[in-house]
C-alpha cells in the first residue's frame, strides 16, 4: 500500500465516526493527524520522477516522515488555524482569547511525549540487536522489555513506552523494524524546514514552490541530505531545533 493510500487509510481508522446528521467534529490530535497524513499525500502527489520505485515516499525511513511531520506545523499557524477552527453552527472563527490559550497549550506534557517516544525507540533497537538464539519467548517478552528500558535509564512506570512490545505494530511488520528512531530524527529535519518557512513567510508561494521542486518532487532520485541542504541552505541539520519546537528554552 503506497503512502498516499496509507495516509487515507490511517485517517479513516483514527477519525471518530460522525453521528448521522451531525457535523464532523474532530479533536486537536485528529487535526494534527490530518495534517500529518496529508504531508505524506503531498509527497506522493507532487512527485515528478520517471520511476515509481524512486518516486514520492519511496525514500529512506529517516526521511519518509519528514514531509508529514513538517506539514503538522501548518495546523498551528494562526492564519491557517483561523481558516478551519470555526464554530460548526455560526461559522465564526475561534475567539481570540480561546485561540491564544489553545495554541499556547500545544506543548503541554511535551516532556512526557518525548520520554514515551524515546522508550519505544530504544525498545525497538533492543529487540533488533538480539542474536537469533537469544530472542525471548512470548512469556519472557515483558521481562525483556523491563530489562531493556532499565539499561538505558528509561524504565519509568509513569512514562511507559508509547507502544509496548505486545502491540508495537510499527516494528512488527509495519516497516519500521530497527528504524522507529526515524520519527525523532525526521522531526529534527522537519523543524529545520519549518523554520525556513517561518523566516520567509509561512504562506509565501515562492517558498512552497521551492520546497516542492527541491524536495517533494524528487523522491529518492538524489542524495536526501543534499536535497535538505539545497532547500534550507544548512550544511547539517540543527538538532537543537527539535527541543525548541517542543517548547524547551535552550
């Protein structure tokens, strides 16, 4: 299943079913999911490659999530927020005070979210570093998980892994085996790209066209980090941008 199709499939699975005759109301988490999956869709839709196997989202795992995570940033840009965050009956934009409170709360519990992501990332790597003769049985899986997280200092009952071993679908046949870390790494790339948009004007058509031509349209037809540098002008990604985007003052 290609990513544009998978994006639609993911949305169908995650969006709450609307009661018959009622407007479709979605949570903030569902809003960001919508923007995220549409980022995958754009990566496929805007592809301009000769070969399907090199087009769109057919890129390395540590790059495939970049367009989608970057696209999430548009959900909270005020002028875009005003376009969709309207009263379902009156059509009026969200009141300014509520809007300010809403947008200022986006990074609430961001440390928790980062902790659970890191736990899942390290658990994924722990499983995939095991030699074949050392793989625990199903009955031993929970103990292995506890030991693996303890070894890296991420064993915290208040911050469990985002996906525990028994339901870690991303890495058990989901294509992210030994690569779940890519979500955090591509978040670094995504926030660096979002900063370029912020500096040039988030809705500047020339910037959007530049991003499409230098990154989204090219699929896997060139060196991915060179594509990143060609658009951002950065020789290397700036990892500090990840913490800044999550609300940390560094």
